[in-house]
């Protein structure tokens, strides 16, 4: 019964994270692959109102919702592990097939839709974490220290080097990419992604230590009852709330310092601190029963998170790229934010209809039946 009580908050958090991830990706689509628009590297002084609005949104979402989504993937892995234990099944057993299909889904998504896909990185991370979990609590604790420390030291070393001027944090040479997404065909964009596969997988490889840490953090949070609706869960979420507000918020305000030095630390080191704060914040919000209908809508997104993640990127491609409506590079921040919010509302509606009538998302249905067909004896 305890697992059942935790599921509503887990689904809600996963759904919130998926929609929030679009809050970062929408700027990459809107500016035709120019990732300088989610960084401060191009700025030496303060911003215009248009730029400030974009950075304000990125302060709330950039890295934070990706971190939350990563934690929730760890929670999902722990749920599968608990299920295997209850049924007496071998671990990882059939779960390996889920990871294989996740990697393939990511590869297809990378090639056909977006070069900054996260699913392949999650699949590689899941393989590693699966075996760490198998070796027990001591292995989990040791891995948390090792991978967390390695990642933090790497980011801090980059930060110090940037502040001392030892490395250049500016982004250059993006004009050909912008031109491709503005004028190129869909097939030309696919060819470009595949040709530059290793280049665009650099981030996915770089964040694997962070992903391992956050996956395992999700496992630990699940085991410590953070997502339960009892007093123990509320007290645990209150601690996360305080960490997010008093540590996460001040550190993430560094995003407003131009020059690019704090871009990596904010996204890859400070953002996850606010991610766990979001668990506390949303855990408090779910107590307001008058908004149960809204929390349920987020939960429905969470139940078909893969479908929604792919769908939102497909729709954004159609809206902004030249082979679609071609709005990329033509809208101001208010218009881009409006599109993000509109797509989020659209997904809330579509997820409600899909879950109500089919109980599962289309991508989840395909994965389930594909795995069943492969593992059928």
C-alpha cells in the first residue's frame, strides 16, 4: 500500500519536470539551435527587458527541471527494483530490455527530432545504476560520494579556470547551424545530426556522473519515504524545501551574472540543488486539495512522460524550423514564453484524454508491446 500512496506525487513531479524541460528547450528551438540563448556567454553587461524575461524563465527551469526529471528516472528505477523483489524475479532481468528500448528511442529522437536528446544518456546511466542498486545500500552510498564528488570537482575546476581566464567560455561558429534550421529541409537536418553525432553527444557523455548521482539520489529519496503522504514524508519534503529555498535559490541567481563563467556551474551543479527544492515545494502544493484537478493533470503527463517529451519537441520543431511554420528567430521572449505555456496546456489536455480512454501513452504502449514481443518465449 505504501508504494500506491507515493505514486500520485511521483507522477505529478515527473509531469511537472517534462513540461519544465520544454521551458529550456523552447529557446533552443526558437533561436534555431543557437544555444548561446540559454547561456550568458554573449553578454558583457546587463540585458534588455526581452533578454531579462528569457533569463528569468531560465532561472526557474534551466537545469532544474532536467535535474528533477533525472531524479524521477531514478525513482522509477527503484520502483521497478521493488517490483522485481516482490515478484521474486531476477534483477535486472527483463528491465535490461526497457533500457535497450530507451536507448533506441533516444537514438531515433536524436536523429529525427532534436540533437540534445537526453534519453540515450539516461539509458547508459540506467545500466550503471541498475548494477549499483543490485549490490545494496553500501554500494549506493559509496557511489553517491564517488560520482557526486567527481562531478562537483570537475565543474568547480571549470569555474575556477573560467574566472582566471584560463579557458574561453564563449560560444562561436553557430551561424551554419542557424542557417540549416532556418532554410534546410528536414532530411538535411537529419543528415547533419548524424554526421555530427559525437559532437552533439558530448554533453550526454559529460553529464553521466551527474546523472548517476541524481538517479541514486532518487533511489534514496524513494527508500526514505520522501514521496509518501504521511508525516514522515512531509517532514522529509520540508527539509528539501529549505535546501532549495535557502541554498538552491541564491546559488542559481548567479545565472544573472553575464560573461558565461557561471553557465556550467548553474546548470550542472547548482540547478540540481533547486531540483530537490522543487520536490519540497510541489510536495507542499499538492496538500491544497482545491487544486486536485490540476495535480491530476500533471500526474497524467507523468504517466505518459515519454510520449509528451517527444511530442513537445516534435511540435516545437514544426513551429520554429524552416520546413515548418518557420517562426524561429522572429519572435520576442513574451511570444516564445506564450508558445511554451500554450504547448504545456495542450499536453495537459491531450494527456487527460489519452489516459482517460487508453490508460497509457502511445510511446509507452509501443515500448510495452515491443518488449513483450522480444521477451516472449
